[in-house]
C-alpha cells in the first residue's frame, strides 16, 4: 500500500453522516417519540443515499474523464436537489408526514446530514494525499510510462 492511499473521502463522509444520523434518531426517539425517530431516520437516509449516488458518480467520471468532471458535478448537484424536491413532494402528498413521520425531525435530519456530509467530504478531500504526477517507476493508466524519463535524457526541459 502506498503512503498516498487513503480511505476515500466519500466513504468517510458516508460513515460520519450515518453516525451523526444514528445519534439524531436516538435523540429524536427520546425527545419526541416514534414519529420523530422515523423522521430523523428517513432524513438521514435521504441525505446519505442522494449524496452517495452523486459523489460516486462524480468520482467515477473524474477518474475516467477528468475534463468532464466539473460539468458532471454541476449536473449531478442539480439532479440531487431535484431528487430531494421530488422525494419531499411525494412524502407530502402521500400523507406520511401527517401521522407516521415528524416533519421537523425529517427536515432537520436531512439538513444536518447534508451539512455534515459536505463538511466531512470537503475536509477529507483537502487532507487526501493525491499524487499530482507519476514517478518514473510507475505505469500510467494506458500501461506505458512514455514521457517520463530521467532528467539526464535530453537535457533540461
């Protein structure tokens, strides 16, 4: 394992967000009862699932086509917002927010989950040791190491 290998920022963000969500579910159950606990659980699940899908999609595109990663990130973010909107409209129309789920805990857990995910992913990404270039002994993605040679070949460049 290289010293530059770290657990992915997305996995760290998912784990921390899930842990914070579990604490929110327990607090909701103790403070406001069963409907609040279900609301906090669903809010956390929405945040983790929507942001996991978006994060892994952008990560996959960034590995395959780095040039397109910003465009895909912007489109993915837009789709995440629209997906959350559709989920909340669907929950509201289904009537589940009237008796089964607590609106306040659902919204609060979703907001907390999104904020925790964003902060943890940003922090983990900033601390990740990502090599900016390949060393002479490493193979590139296409299997060749052309373009990388000792400094003595061809003089100064």
